[in-house]
């Protein structure tokens, strides 16, 4: 895939590291925040980077599955079963409820 159609304030980017960072940023924002390709193109233009929306589409089609495959082993997947555990604790002079969510193995699920 050719990445030579990225311009920053009228100049071509020279380093592939900078290109890769912008590609990853666009793909990550598209997948995480459900932005349209045109919105992403406009956001990049506001930052001085001119990228056509069809180029961002090509990046997402190419790199999103690869990012998904690389990040999947590091995601902590909880079981389908969980319980809400509540305690009555004393904080200073006042009593408060403390809630936490526990999966079927007893691990606390942080949200």
C-alpha cells in the first residue's frame, strides 16, 4: 500500500515512522470512537495533515484486522458469569457500602 499521498502543511512526509504513526492513529480512532472516514479526514486536516477519506478507508481495511489479532491475547476476558459483592465498611465515623463485581473465579472485574 502506498502512503506517499500524505501531506503536512504542503510538504510530503519523509520518514516512514511518522507515516506509520498517523496511519495507526487514524485506524485506532475509527475503530474506537466510531467516527466516519470524512470526520477523520477533517480532524487530520485540522492538525495540518491532508488525507483523503478513501485513503483512511483503505488503511482501516488493511490494518484493523492485524491490530485486532495482535491485541486479542492481551485483553483480559472475564467469564460470562459474575456476581456483585457488597460490603458494609466504616470510613472514619460513617458506615458506607462498598460494591465490587466478581467473576466466577473470584477475580475482581474493574470497569
